[in-house]
């Protein structure tokens, strides 16, 4: 993706998960614009890892108040592959997978495509729990949100 100097550059790191899967889940996001940083998180009582990964990306992009050039870092291959490889076919097949089955998490995929379309997003995969400080912080935010929801560490 080429850069656009007319758009502000925002870097985002997202993470989500639940324990057990499915079960109570949390998501976290760290947004960085120049020297400014913002952290977001949330939780749901009954969800899946994939739904929390999608929710983290959606919430982070929805938090942007104007079109931006975004580099979004995720450790979710489901999120990255879904948005960069699979979604075009899903839309073309009226939200059906390659085998004709309905796409899972269609509500979140549709929301993500809509909000991502207002920005220039580069989707970067990072290895989870591999020492990337911002990815680790997004994970801590997700875990803390899940634990606050359940009232106990899981």
C-alpha cells in the first residue's frame, strides 16, 4: 500500500480472546498517532476468540474521527486473511464461503469492511506473545477487560 501524506498516520495494535473458547472474552487496542497514545478495551460474557479479534479492530478503527492512513498490527491470521484475502469472495458470493456455507461472524465482517473502507489500512500480522511491546499491551488490555467482566482471573 502506498502512503498518502495528506492523511494522518495512525498505528494500531489489536488483540482479543476468550477463556474458554467459547466463553467470556475481552479485546484490547492500542492506537498511536505521533507521540499520542490511546488504549481501548471491552468484554463480552459469551463470545469466541475470533469475534473478539474482529471487535478489537472494529473498535479501534471506529475510534478514529477522520479518514487516516492506518497500519493495523494483529496476531490473528483469521482477521488478516479474512480482510485481505477472503472478504472479496464472500461479498461476491453474497456472504457465502467457497463451499456455499454462510460466513461466520457476518455481522462483524460487514461492520469491519464498512469502517475500514473509510481509511487506507495496511493489515500487518505479528506473531503473538513474541515480545512486540504494543501487541503485548493489547493482550494485557484484553485480558484485564475479560477478568473485570468475570470478576476473577481465568
